[in-house]
C-alpha cells in the first residue's frame, strides 16, 4: 500500500505486480446466521469467491457496511466489531490487504466487500469455456438457502443447521481458485444466488453446450432435503427454477425436493470446475487434501440440436 489508511487519505494506492490483470467484484449480504463474527466471515468469503472462480488471487478489499439505528440500544459496537473481525479474518486467510471501506446508517443490517484481485490474463476461467467431454466437480454441498430459511423459522435442528452454515459458507474457495490457475482450467463458476442449476445454465448458454447433472451425485447438506420437503424454500430458489424451466430437460423424473435444491439460491457456495477427464483424479486429490469436497456431479455434452440446455438425469 503506497498511500491510504495510515494517514487518513481519502483513497488507497496499491502497487500491482507486472504482467498481471485486475479482477474486481462487489457483494453485499443480509445476515443468514445470528453470530456477528460468523456473518462477517461468510459475507467476506462470498465476495472473495468471485475472484477465485476466475482463477484469480484476492489482492485487496474494502468493507461495505449498512447499520440500522434500531440496533443502537443493543450494544452496536460489539455487533459491528464482530462483523468486521469476521470479515478481516477471512481476508487475512485469503492473503489480501484490507484497504478501508465505507459505512452508512440503513434500515437493514448488511455487510459485504468490494474485492480487487490479480490474475494471469492468458489463463482466465470463464463461463464460455465449457467443452464437450469435460467433467464437472463441485467443491461444497448444496442447501444453504433452505437451511437459512429453516434457521430463521427456528425449526427443529436449527442450531445444528446454523452451525453447518457457519462452517460451509465461511469456508474460502481458495484451493479451488488455486487449482483453476495451476491446471489452467478453461471454465468455472461459483454457486451463489442463481443456484447450481442457474449458474450451470448460464455456462451452457455462454458455451453453446448441454450441461448434464447427475442429481444423485450432487452432495447435499444435512437437513437440506428434510427442510426442502417441509417447504422451507426461499423465494429466490423458486424464481431460479421458473427462470430455467424452458431450457431444462429431464432424463427421468427427479424428486421435487432434490430439484428445488438444484436451484436453491446459495450464499457463499462452492465452485464448479470444468475438468478434462484425465485430470479429474489429480484435481480431486488436491481438493480433498485441502478439506474441500470433490464431487463429480456431471459432464459437458454437445448441445441438443441448437439449444444449449441443462439436463437433469
């Protein structure tokens, strides 16, 4: 940092290595868990994930915080400091520098980050990079949208469900990002608000292919299937399913709750890596050594006719 927070400058100047390009993204969340520190970490992990999904390395970030006046009587300094500590913890783990931020008074508590990262301009994993024959590897289980809805309802098992959200949503996609760069993968995405189905359909359309998902191979969080069958499905998940309906095909009847989870709106979900078949063992081993999942959930096929599509089988 060449100029910035040390002397209360209004902006920050950072030095960049030669031969690297800049990746920029921003994401802001409302709380999905009750613990301030865990929420801060989750929001930071969610924002950092966009850089990892391209194969980039987070370099710096700025906090964005909206804080409601209704919390002024509830020890707001402890809530706010907990959120900021959680975000900083994730940022330090990512190896990036906190370069300041901005806060405003708002009606609803929200927190996020604007993240800048570095990337090799010759090797970027993009939505349009899918090729027939590639296998799809998912690095986190699905179900965070359904679980967070169950937690808000204080349904049976909500404490365990909240602990699962803290564990998985707060986990960085750092290893997946490293693998994208080191194996020079042509395509990847992180799974967030559009759900697994929505993000894969984005990739299918951008690449002009069909993406086939083996629904029984998709890992689900504990409680996710139970909560989905009880109807704890966020409105965003319903919207995802409806939006993708015209381009979704079925090899056989899929359990309705499982299908809902395929389109479940995720917070800080895992990465889907498009991997050549011969590289799957090596990539899977590296992910597992780092503690990530390495679930092979499907493959890339030629488009059926001229229509890119999502095939659930």
